[in-house]
C-alpha cells in the first residue's frame, strides 16, 4: 500500500514536471506547476498524518511510563552544586524524555519495521516540575541521541552516593541505577525495545527496564516500584501563594524504595510536615532571627519548614511604616482591614489615627507647618477620634524649636526609633496569625524565667532575674549556700530567760535582753561569722528586759521592761554610759518603744493607756491618752506611728497638727507583737492562737498565713530578713525557729536546737548569713551557713529545708 501511494505521488509529480518544463503552451506550464504543488501538499499531508499516527501509537503505548516519569521528575533532588547543574541553569536546562520503541507504521502485510524516536521537550528550568500538558513536538530518527542517552545511563550504572546535609546530619542513599541497552533496545519490553528517560543536568537518572513500564508492565500511580527500580526523591520545590509558603501537612510525596537495599535510608527527604504547635515555634524563631539581623537564616528556615513569618501585606505595611511612606502604609492598612478584628471600624480608625499622628509630628519636625496643618485638618480631624488628643496635637504647632516639640510631645523625633515604637503600637491590634507581637519569643522566655523565680523555694529576690542574668540552658533555682541553716555559735552569758535580741542597723553589733535585768552587747565579725562579748548594760536594776530598740546610727539603744515597768533607759553602746532615764508617772506601763526613722525622737507606751512622744533628752513632746498598746513602730514618713492595741487592731497616729488617728488593719484575735519591713509596705503580725500573718498595710489586706508556728498568749517576736528581706523568721513555743519565703506559706526551714520556747529572732540586716534566736533556755543561738563540703552533723542537722541553685548573695 505504501509502495502504491509512493508510486502515485511520483507519477503526478512527473506529469506536472513534464507539462511545466517541456510544453511550450503557457497554460500547460501553469497547470503543471499547479500539479506539482498539489502533489507536494498531498505528500506533506500524508507525512504529517503518519507522524501523528506514530505519535498517538507511542503515546498510547507508553502513556503510563510518561506519567510516571513526570512524577519522578517532580521528586528528583536538585543539588545545584555540580558544574553540570549550573551549566544547565544558565542554558535553560531543558528536560527531555527520549523513548526508543519499534512501532509498526505500514499495513499488516508489511514485514519490515522502522524505529522512531519521540523527543518531548519542555522549556521549564531544571528546578521546576514536569508539565503535564507537554505534547510530542516532532518525530525524527536520531540514532546519535539514542546512543548518547544509552551511554549516559550506562555510565551512571555504578552505585551513586547521594548525601543530604541538614543541621549536621547526613542522609546517604546508595541508589542502584540500571542502564538501557546501546542503540535504544532494552531487554524486557514487549517488542524488544527499551525506554530511557533523560533527566535534567545534575539530577539522578531514572531508567526503566525489564517489566518496569512496558505495555503490560506499567505500574499504577500508587503502586510501589519494583525491586529493580530505586528512586531517590526530594521535595525540591516550594508551593507559594501570595507570599505564603504552603505547608502540605496532608501530602505524601515520598517515593517507594527497595525494601531490602535501602530499608535504613528509606526516609529520603520529602519535605517537612509540621503541626500547628511546631509551626508557631518556627515562626517565633524566625521572628527572633529577624530581630537580630539574620535575614538569610530566616529565609532558609521559612523555605525549608514551609511556614510563613507573617502575612505579606503585613510585611509591606511594616516596611512602609519604618521608611515613613505614609501613603503606601495607609493603602496597606486597607488591604489588612479584613484581617484585623474582622474589619471593625473602631480598630481601623485607631490604627489610622496612630499613623497620622506620626505623620503630623514628622511634618512639624521637618519644619513644614503647612503640611502638618493639612494633616491635622483634612486627615486627623475627620476621623472624629480622640478629640482631646487632636487638640493636644494642635498645640504643638506653637513649639518654637524641635527640642521643645520633643519635650512637650514626649517624642523621640523623626527617625527609625520613633517609627519602630509606632509599629509596636500598631502590632498590638493585629492578630498573631497576621503579625506577631514584637519580641514575642523574648517575652515568653522572660515569663518562663519569672515563673521559675516564683517557684524557687530559696529565691532571694535581691537581683532581678531576667534573660541577661540567668542561663536559659538550665532551670533557675537558688541554692541554700550561705543560708543560716545550722548553729554556728551558742551564747550562754545570760543566767535567766532571754526575751529579746536585736542586731544593730549596721550589722556589726547584737544586743540581747534577759529576765536577769541585763543587756549584753556583742560585736559581730562578718568574715569569721562569729560574735564576741563587748559589754554588759546592767544599770536598770530590777528591770526584766522585754524589748530593745536600736537608733538608726547604731550608737544608742532603748531598753524597756514588762507591763509593770514605768521606766525606759537609753544607753550609749560605744562607751556604755546611760544617756537618758525616762519616767513620766509611777502609774505608767512602758512595755514597748522605738526610735523614729531619723533618730531624733522615740515613742513608748503600754497597757495602761499611755502613748508618749519624746526627744532624746527625755522631754515629753506630746502624748495620746487612753491608748492601750503592746507594740509600736514608726513609718517611713517619720510622722505616723503604728500601734497595736487591745482591740485586735493596728491604728495609725499622727501627732502633727491637726492630730489624726485611723485604722490600718484588724484581726480576730489579740495582736501580740508586729514588725514593719524596711520598704514600709508589709507588716508581720504574731497573733495569739493564730500564728504569723503577713499584711499589706498600703492595700490593707491579708496576704499570707504562715504555717507551722505554735503560739498561744506569749509574746513572740518575728522579723523580716535575708537578702532584700525576701524571707520571714519567727520563734515558736515548740522550741523551733521557723523560716518562710515571703511568697509561700509552708516553712522553708525548721531550725532545731533550743530546749525551750524561742521568744525572739533577729536577722542581720547587712550580713544575711547570720540569724540570732533568743530562748527561755537562757541561751542565744547564732545560725549560719553550713560549711562548704562538710559532711559533719551538728545539733541542728534535723532541720528540714528545700534545696535549690544561684548563690546566696552576701553583702
């Protein structure tokens, strides 16, 4: 049939040529030319028809192979580091698929076959996936191309090691690549022909042989590859929509690998699939890297994780605000409007007001009052928002200098600093899915550090715990090193019950008062943490010493007795001389007293209704009759006197004109004693049959009820102490010294050693490693830190405490 068609075509062409060349008649010449053209057109149509038929036959036969090849081309890794890959990118890197097959083109009676090569070319770059719409472009017989493709497959037959580096980890896949036979004939196909796929430069070769993808051996899309077909795949492309990198959590692009040869390395890189929590962590890290200027790291992180840092419109909005392009920033705000608080008009108006406010101030800073006036009249005022602020902004027009403008507006001036503050204010209106709040990761870490500080049982609160002062690599925990946890000295110079003890404000002296009518002054060695006897003050005969108070300069000491005592004594501790002996009436009861904060006065009182204000010479300056008190203290204003009376309350008394008194707090049981911290904010109350209570005297509220202490109707004195007065200590009728953290009700430590009731404790205000306790067993115990590395036990080793990790700060 083909021969007949060919003969007919040649005959018509010969007739036309004869008419055209040999005839002298112009009409026949034109007719012969027409015949030649018609014959040529028919020949071309027949040829194109044969080409189309061949293409359809090959495409039908190898359609599944082509589809599979497309998928492989989408998943093959694109190293981009080899010289060949770089060359392919520069030259356009066409992807060609050469399929060598034998197709019968002639009729059924023809015995010979011809081989045709179909070359499908795509202009996409080597990093893009194969286009599914690629169609056959031309049919040609090119044995050299087939030989080159076959040779390329044969040379890559060796096992190739593919190494993928990610964060210090190497993933190596030894992929066995099979080659097709030379000349394009591969074994195993149904008609004796093989098919070879030529991949982009730098990519792996994927070869089909045997029953891989023949007419009868093609696999389905989801079927695993045969053991003779190994693929190394990677997710080398990013899907982006409007600047967002999509995270295909539900997709699975991994290609099956030979289970026996590559079982350990079958997790070839096929993209990262992150849940919502991990995506947010990636965004937090990306924002932090952006803040510190690691822009390349941010881009790499976002691309590799398929996450986004913020909405692209929000990114443009930030850029335009920071450069001061207010027109574009306003346009960006309109784009963001549907994403902000569901487009709520009041929120958008507030954000626009902030932008225009900065724009107005920058015009004033540039010396353009007319432009600033235009913004004020035409843009700010029509918003009808924050009218008072608009009036205030209008007053800035009267500023004579920029410095005056900065001071009045409390503004940093035109520049990146003030614009960054504006951007931070604007970010508060945006949902985190659009733009995270500034320095979000740092904020979370600071909150974590603060929470760890609150949970630290021995946290001294002396230094601010922030990201600069603590390590993020370990949990924050203060240690008990330097904490007064064991007895380091026992003072036994008193011969009767010791009712009171008090360190001096300078921390270098300790005064102890006893039922034996003596006051002993001790010198403190802050380096050896030992006390040495200095002198005995025994001029107050027959006076059972129940309280001692130091002057602010640590030179004078006020000494008083029990409720039946009507006298007070002021001693100079340096020379041991009596300075003042105060007594107003024999009927008085002076059982408590204290110096003023400036040290120029003292106040005293008792249960018989007296409250006296005196100078250091013992002169009575003022009095308040009818007040029955059992404990007093001066406030920081040096005017208000706090006194606990027998109505279960603490009241304030002001002797200045006009005189006034007022309630501070009220308890349900008698207040035996109380003390005020140095910050003049907290009050520590020993309440009969209730224990130890902590009050805020500014807010007038009960903060804590400390647990463990036992107290009935005896006067027990407690104190604030430790570094920055972060702790509370108190005696107890169960012969134990209790220590609490200021923020916890459960005891931090119980110091055992006394044999009778502990009446008073005093924490050294300067050297917080020292704590003194006075007891009815006639001793004063000095508590100090445990020796470093010492495993020896002491008589206070039965104390229980919570261990922790930052050093106890010593002054």
